[in-house]
C-alpha cells in the first residue's frame, strides 16, 4: 500500500459483483480509497469458485489499474494458493486473511513466501480472549515485515458474542465490542502494528458513521472499512485534520516553543504531546498526497435501490423470500 493510501478507507467489493472490471479498472468514481475484493463472506459459498475464476479473468483483462491499493480476500488457504498460481498478480498489493488465528497467520505467511504482504482480520474467537489477543499481536510482531496492517472485523466479533448486531444509531464503541477494541489497541500498539477501523453496516446513517469515525481517530485507528462510495467520502472527509489542530501541532513541534503553553483553551506540553503532533502533521501530509494521487473525492447520494453506485447489491424486499 502506497504511503498516502495507508490512511484511506478500505472499500470492500464482493468478487461476484457485476461490473467488477469497471471498478478495478478505475472507470467508476469511488472517491479516495483502497479496494478489497472479497471472496469470503461477501460471496455465497456455492459461488466462490466461480467468483475466483471471474476475478482471475478480470485481473488478466485489466491493462492498467488506477494508483490505488488493491487487496484480495480469499476464502481459505486453498483459494489463496489457487490465486497465486492462476491470477495475474501485478495489480495486487496484498492479501487479506479472514478470521485470523495465530496458526493461520503463520500458515498464510508461509504460502505467500514473501511475495505479498498480509492483512489479518481480527474476528476469530481468539480475538475475544485476553491471552489470545496478546498471542495474535506477538505473531504479527514476529512477522512484522510481512504484515501490512491489521483489521478489526466487527460483524464476526458481534456474532461471536452470542449473535449480537450493532443497534441502529449506536457506534461500535457504544456496544460490548468497544471494550474489546480498546484492549486490541493496547496490545497491538505496543508492537507498533496499525489497526484498520471496523465496518459500519448501517448504510443510511451517515451521522452515526461520522461519530464512529471521530472515535476511531481519537484512538489512532484509520483505514476504516467502507461499503459504498458515500461512506468512503464521509470517512475521508473526517480524516482531514482541522486548521486549529494543525496550528497546535506545529507550535508543539516548533523548537522555540516553551515546554508548556496555552492555546485555543487547552494546555499543551511539548514533552507529552510531541508524538500526537507528529502523527497529526503526517496525517495532513498523507491526506493531501492522496488527493493529489487520486483526485478530490465527490460526495455521492446514497443509492436507495439497485447496485450501480453501491459496491454491495441492495435487495428489494419483494425479491427476498
């Protein structure tokens, strides 16, 4: 993943989606994001083999992909091996490991053999256990050169917690998963392993999405999973630091600033806040570089029906038995 896109939302696309070639070939306005093509939960089990074949054909037909990171999420290690042996791999940035465990992280790294980095998804039962979290972080740290980022898989974790689902109008931090995410931050940040924000699956509630992204940012979590271009635009807009924050950060980092000073109604302590300031300034740089690389995002209307603009198809109620 290029440096500017290390900040960008990660837009998930089912591999079985019609028009996949237009999406991967850059002929749709998706906003500023990286792409993750899913061959696992987003595709029916009986369709996965065909979807993998179709993806391989699309990758062979694309002559030049846009300058955005392209990740692929195989359903299992057999499908990973199949893709490595049959797909045109030039456009792929990394592979995504669903339901990561300590054992599968090691196994997939062996299969990839240094050819591609890995993005494990923390969504297995191991993630809910304090010892399991520490072991997952330790394995990722041991193979740090092979780990691009680590993503939090909220929906699978909700299912692991007795079949829960995010209530409408609630951020993930206002649910039982909030505590788990905070503990994941503690163990993974100790190894300097960046976390990707979890999916927000209420497509028509951008206000709660914005609140959740604010909470992600307060925790140092970026690269949030998105499900359509409207979510991409909302997430990306929230990632831009405010001018007030940038003024504070630049003064904290200025060599002539006092050890402690007041600004904008807050106390700033250079020894304690310097790392926050450095990361904020870097975030601003990455934000601007990504917009130069891919162009400014366009806020699109949320599709109420059909699937032309949404990366996940929208069912009509009458079509569901």
